[in-house]
C-alpha cells in the first residue's frame, strides 16, 4: 500500500489538471488517455496497493449533480453540506463554490482524502474530509443538505445507501442524488429535478454521452 504521505505525489504523477466537460468552472486532477494510471490493469494496481482509482475520474452522476449545485447555489448557500461517496470531490467543491457554510466530503477510499485536498486547493476552496463509513451511523444531524453522486452501481450498497439517505430526509435534510441510469437506482418515489447529457468516455461507460438525472428525495 502506498503510505499516506506519498499519496499526494502519486496523484500528481498519475493525473493532470483538467476541467470536466460538464463543469468547466472546476479544475480537478484526473486521469485520461495520456496519464500513466489510465493504462494500469487491476492486477497492476493491486501490486502497488492501489484500490480502483474512482477518485481519478469525474463520473457522470457527480458531474450532473455538481452542475445542478452550481446552477442553483441557493440550495446550499449558507447551509452545512455532506457529500457522500465523494470520489474526486467534484460535488463537494461545487457546494463550497456555491457558498455552503461547511462541506464534509466522505469516502472510504484511502486515496480520496489526498485527491480532495489537491482538488480543493486547485479551486481555492476549503472542504473537510472523513474516511469513516457514514453508513455505520445515523446521518449527521448537523447536515442540512446531503449530496450523493453515482452511488447505485452495486445492489447491496444501493439498498443500504438509499435507506441511509431516506433516514436523512426523514430527519429534515435536503437529499439530492446524481445518477446516470445505474441498474440499481430506484427511481420510484423520487422527484426528478434535472436531466443532463454528460460527455464521458467509452473506457468508463457504455456510451460517450450519458443521460444523467438529478433526483430529490421528496
């Protein structure tokens, strides 16, 4: 495993700063065809102690949700926000840019903290990070807004996350989800707020443009 103190430099060496197509206001350290990490196989990643680098990509669900937050800053302005399964931090950074009073990015991937720190600095914002699994406890009572991008790619996880988000909504939090049509995303009972056509790559997705929606728990 790459030790924590070496992770920022590893990210810098294996990504490049670029602007996601759907959120050109933001600049993130991401992988693409010209970066070394792009061509590493799962076996090669395992050899260097690296989990699949979800933090190195701006996934469609996160891009659409970040776009919605930037376009509707009143949603988060002056309010404390949690970005669940933050990955690169794109949604958390969008919330900070839109004026959230506090932003906590949460992700269990040990590299996400380093990626978030670099990306927040690149965008001139302050974002907190926790590597704890928030699903192990009730949703934080202080969070007035909970944002979750692209969280329904596995059935057991999707069920667990949706139950947790439902508890947050029952507690009074505003809950928004960005989803590009993942198989295990339950659309029933949700309110569709927006639909986006997000440019992606066939290396990551089944289409070069993904129809991606932003949903609210009513």
